[in-house]
C-alpha cells in the first residue's frame, strides 16, 4: 500500500511538471544554477579581498627578500672584485668596481629605502654599506702608495743595480779574474731577490718576503768582498754605487712590507669586516621577513579554509535542491522518451505494426511522439518502395547478365569469323596447285594410255617415241611434285595456325617462323587488296608464350588495316618488324601508310563495339580483341600512334616469357612508366 501511494505521488508530480513546457523546466534548472553561482561568487569575492591583502603581504615580503638577496649578492661580488683589484689592479677592473658600487648605492637608495617592509630597518644597512664603500676608497689610496713605493723604491733601484752589474761584468776582463766568483754569487742573489720581491708584491707570500730579505743581505755581504778583489777604478766606483742602491732597495722592501701589511689590515677591517657585518644585517632582516611571510601565509591559509567551508555548505544545500528538481524534470522527460525509444527500436527492428504511445501529449515530447509516428508511416511506405526497387534491380541484373553473355558470344563469333576467313583464303590458295596437279595427272594418264595402245598394236616402238614418253613423264612428275609440295606447305601452315588459334596452349616458338606461317595464311587477302607486305623479324627471337594469340593479333591488325586503312581496294604498304627490347621484352611494330585516325577515333579505338563501318557490317571487336590478348594473355603493353592521312602505327611490347598467367597486380608491377597501356598521341 505505501509503495502504491508513493508511485501515485510520483505520477502526480510528474504530471504536474509535464504541464510546464520543457524549455521552462530547463530554464528553472538554469535559474537554480545561476542562484548558486551568485551566492558562491559573493562568498568568493569576500574571501578574495581577504586573500588579496594576505597575498599582498606575502608578495611584498618576497620582494623585500629579493632586494636583500640582491644586496647580499652585489656586496659579495664587490668584495671579490676588490680583492682581485688589490692583487691585479687594472682600469677595467676599477671601472667594474665603480659601476657595481653605484649599483649597490642605487639599490639601497631607490629600492631598499622605498620598500615598505625595509624602510624602517635599512638605516643600519646603509651605514654598514657606506663604511664598506669608504674602506675601498682608503684601500685604493693605500694601493696607489704601494704601487708608487714598489715602482720608485724597489724596481728603480733594481734597474740601477742590474745596470751596475753589467758595468762590473764589462770592466772585468776575463772570467779567470778573482772577482768573478763573488760577482756571480751576488748576481744570482740579485736575480733571486728580484723574483721574490715580485712574488711578494703580487701574492703577499711571507716566504717570498723572507727570500727577498735574505738575498738582499747576501748582496750586501758580497759587495765588500768584491771591492777588495776589484782590480780597476771602474769596478770600485760601480761597487760603491751598487752598495748605495742595495741599501735603497733594502729600505724600499722594508717600506713596501709595512705598506702591504697596512693594506692587509685595512682590507680585513674595512672591507671584509664591513661586508660580514652587512651580511649579518641582511640575515637579521631576512629572518624578520620570513616571520612576516609566515604570518601572512597563515592568514592566507585560514581565510582559504573559511571560504572553502562556506562554499561547501552553500553548494551542498543548493545541490540537494537542484538534484530534487532535476530528478522530477528528468522523470517528466525520461518516461515519455523511453516510450518513444521503444517505438523506435520496434521500427528499426522491422516491427512497423506497433503504434507510438504518447502522441496525444501537448508538450515537446508529444510532438516528438507524433513525429516518430510519421516516421513509422514513412518507413512502411519506404519498405513498400524498396520491395518494388528490389524487384526492378533483379530484372536489371538479369538483363545485364544477358547483355554480357551476348557480348561474349559476339567476341567468339568475331574470332570464328576471322578463322573462317583464314580457311577460305587458304582454300583458295591451295586450289591452284591442286588444280594444276589434277590437270597434269589427267594429261599424264591419257599419255600413258596412248603409249600402252602403241605397245599393244604390234607395230613396234621407236626410240623417239620412248624418249618422248620418258620426257613427258619426267615433266609431269616434276610438275606434280612441285605443286603438291606447295599445297603441302600451305596446308601445314594452315594446320599450325588453325591449331594455335583453336587451342590457347603455351609453348616455345620462333617468332620469325610463326610470323611467316601467319603471313602465308594471309597471302590471299594480300592479292585481293593490292597491299605490299614487308616483314623484318630476326631469326633468333624465341618466345615462350601463346602462338595462337600472336597469330590472332597479327590477323586482326591486318584485317583492320585492309578494311579501314586501305578502303575500297586502295593500295598501300604494311610493315611488320620486331626487335629485342632489353633482355626480357620484344617490341613488335605493325605500321601502315593508310588513311590514319582522328583524335576522337583513337580515344575509342580499343573500346568494344566501336567501329566506323557499322553500316558495312563492322562489329567493333577486332582491336578490342587485340588489346585484350596483348595485355591479358601475353602480359604486354600496346600503344597507338596515328594521324589523318599519315598512316597508323601499333607498338606492342610483350615479354619473351608470357605473363598472362600472373595475377593482375604482378602484371601491373612489371609495367614501366614509359609504355602505359592504350597510350595514344595525335595532333
């Protein structure tokens, strides 16, 4: 009972909903969705404002972190450049340091001082950076002093000492002098001192400084020894000057050492310490930025969670409403559509007797039901029409089969007609030698009877009579042998050609001999038509194929030429030639100098039942049979070239080994692009 009440309630609700057009039902769902969207947009908008502020804080903190990272990177790079400049001073390096210093100051004044996150904490960083940059200025002054000291108080005395050594060596006459060992030791100490001084200046190595000092002392110690061993005034004067310059060099090295020590302390206190302090300040500011970023991120996450909860609550409430309304609307559409689908399945399965339900409803589904009913009625009419068309198609197919059979019968009749013409021609040709033989035999029989009567008469036989009879017998025998031999040749040729025509047997044959046999069977037609035939076929062309098909081809081409190229008994010339084409093919050319063909005739020459002499009994199958034999039986290609008044040339390319037994796709693959089937050229 409760189930039936529920079903009746659903039916009433569905009926109530069906009273509303489907478009309004769909629009109601769209309206509910729009309401959901509006509420959700309002909630999301409010949350976006809060999220935007939190995100601005996060973004600003990250921008401040980028500024601090830039400052730390720039100051570190500047410190490295200063160290490089101290060891390898150059204008390019100084220009790069000056540019980077301006960049650091610009970052502090234009970005850090205007950054809302750093504006209250950047003062200490500015002070440390200013001290760092001022330290470089002081360091540069110290470096200038060091360079001056090195040039004037180290290198200058060293250059003088080098010159003095050269003077002393020049004043020493030979290497066996007593001063020479001390001079060599002093010169070596000078060289080692100069190398150590340069090394100390460039690398600040303590060992190098000690080496330079030790070699200077060695020089000072060797000067008195060399003075005692000097043997001329120039040496003594140079040694006094050398002693003075050595003291100056020693004082310069001491001064240079003090200045380098001062530079090292300044570099450590003003540059490295300031940069380390700047890094500490930046690290402290970075810690503050991370704390602010963490706080902003927490605010962002909390706001996002609140928005998610509110959106989920609203979505669940409206989803329940939309699902309820959607179910009712779906039922109001689904049930009638199911009835229509049932009717459609019945129609597609061939059950056209079942009527469509719901055609009386006033909504859109009722209109669909009425349309399906019209479709059912049209299907009934269509089935009736298809039955009628099927019957007509069967009649047409039967007629087509009968037409194909008639076409094949005509082709067979054409072949038999050609064979009949061949028989008639051979019979006419054989009649002459046989008739002459019959006449000679009759005359010889009468002469033999007369000779027998003379023998029986008893009057005696003269030698002249016997000689005449022997001579007459010899002439008769020669004539009989010659004419009967000629008749035998004709009969043998006809027999071979007839066998080849009637039996499509494959065998190996000589192309020249087969051509001669076929021409022998065509001689009667040549005499009637006054056609001169020229044959040029090599003796060594051996073909593995179908001689009957080859004979049919030549016969049809000859009869076609006799009928169309030389009409009304007109005389002319026909040339048949053959030659090898490559190692696998043979090219056969059948040419005449007759009337030729127009372009329209060439396009249809190989079509079945096309003829220009329909009124004179032509069937239009001669060249069609030739084309089929060449392309299908022999597996070759055929080309026609003709011009009106200039004759016609048929070019046949066929393989030495016939491919008529191969499938069509293999024959197509063996063809070359230079010889397409049925190619025609005309102007």
